[in-house]
C-alpha cells in the first residue's frame, strides 16, 4: 500500500551532523546531573527537541519554528522516549533521581527501574492525515550506567511506515475502543509487530569529550523478536497465552519470526482490556 520508504543510509555528512548535534546536547549533561542531584530535582534533558532535530539531521530536512501539522517538512512524526527518568526506591517507594546513590527519603541504596516511558500517538490525527503522513520516527535514549562524570547512553532510532498494516490495525482498534491516544511502548509486542526498521544504534560516552560507538552498520529491518526481552529492557514481549492461541513456538534463541507471527493473524490488541470491546472477543475460548 502506498509508496515504499527509501532505504536509510547514514552518509558521512549525516554522521558528522549527527555527532555535532549530540555534542551540543550531551556536552553539559554531567553538569545537569550534578545540579539535579544537588537540589534533589529531576534531570533537564530536552528529549523531544533533541529527537526532532535528530530527524532533521538523519533525513536532511527542516522543521517549523512553531507548532505545525508536521514535525518536519517531509511530513514525518517524531516520538522520543528517555529512560533516564526517576527510579523507585525499593524500600520506601518514593521516586528518586535516576543518578541518586541513596534514597533522599530513607537512605536505601536499592532502586527499581521504571520502564513505563512510552511514545504517545494521537490516533485521531493519524487517520485524519494518513494520506500525507510519511513515517514515524521512534527514538529511545537509554542510560548504560549511573556515572555522573562519565555517563553513557545508548541511542536507538526506529522508523515505522505510517501505512504499515499491523501498526494501523493497532491504532484503528485503539481509536475505536480506547482513548484517542495510543501508548506505544518501546520493545513491546505492538512495537515489534509494527515491523519497525532500526536506523541507528549508537553508544554515546561522555567524558571531557564525547565518543560514539556505532552498533549498527546500516538500516536493519526487524525480522524477529524475543519472547522475553533482556536488552535494553527486561520485559515479556508476548504472552504464553497468545503464543498458544496463535500456535507459535519460539526458536532455540527464544525468538519468534515476525512474518510467521503476522501470518498467524494476531489480534490488534492482546490482552484486550478495552471495556467496550469485551463482548466482541468471544471467538476464542
Ligand atoms: Zn526510600
Ligand atoms: Zn483492546
């Protein structure tokens, strides 16, 4: 359906612009971590601004100086998730700065990583502008350590064609039976079933200077996904129940083939908790 997206290539000139952009955004991050800890406050990384500019750099386009229909002139939509968010104290339950060594409230040094950050998709707008909307760029910023003066991050950039079939099935279901906003979670079932392409996977190390380690040679179509994710976020991707329903079996590495899953015709939403839809899903016992 529709035109195919062009293969993404990280040319030398894009790479240079990408590194310049990161240099600017990550240069003072240690100072921000230090300041946020000093005042027992949250971090102040401008995730959405950075991610929108990332799209400009990677696709050689410009944006708009104020709110506009599109995030960029190529009619794309950019969503960013930053996992450097607050962590929960294991002992008292209060939220702490990601880089805290001990809880501000009870001094415990045990924290629980919260992985509820998500990309929000306006399903109304999606279907209203679907004819022109080109792609969604999904960005994840994930901390690889807790070092204040030598922080490290992994940056992953994914692209989903706005006309992608299962992606639209999910959004349609949400639009019909849920609220008009889809909470799209990184590394989730819905994410993998939307056939994302990975454009960039880079480790960024900050210490006096910034160094980049590129973990991906070129654009990678995701063709399989783990039943249980370990890296970067530990979570169950697909339930045992759904696997049984779809007669699917994981391979020796604990992975499922994406085409096989899609051919098994999975439900748009599983487990479906959308009240109004409950009476409709009785065809499976
Ligand atoms: Zn505590
Ligand atoms: Zn549902």
